[in-house]
C-alpha cells in the first residue's frame, strides 16, 4: 500500500508561486517526471493557514520518496530560490485499506 507524505517548507506560498513562474527551464516539470519514474503517484503544493508551503504527495513507499528527494540537488536549489532557509519537515502516513477511499 502506498504512503502519503506531507512536507512543510518554511517559505511563503507567494515566493514559491513566484519561483515557479520564473522556472523558464521547466525544472519543476522535469523533477515531476523523475519523481513519477521513482514511485511518485500524486504531488501538489498547498498554502497552509500560516501562509507557508505544504507539499502533499502519494508515493509507492516512504523509501521511494527518500530515494528521490534525498538525492535531488535541484529541489534544494529551487526551494532556496523561493526563500526556504531550513530543511523541510516531512511526515509519512500509511493509507488504511478501508472501503470508503476514493
């Protein structure tokens, strides 16, 4: 069963949106393709209540997430450009196999 990863970044959502708008070399799209090839099922950025950025991903496994995320220097570069000043806080959740999932 896959896992949900919730990753909180210490950058303002506005700064991440601006960074994405300047991504003329399409690095975010390339990272998404690489992520999918490494086991990412879903990915999206959200703005948290405090204005910071939260990524919610679904991965084949927690290990697949780490195999991708921990070895991608481009993620660090892009996040630094968006104002991230410390490592993100990541939490992982096992999806329960109950009948009401959609």
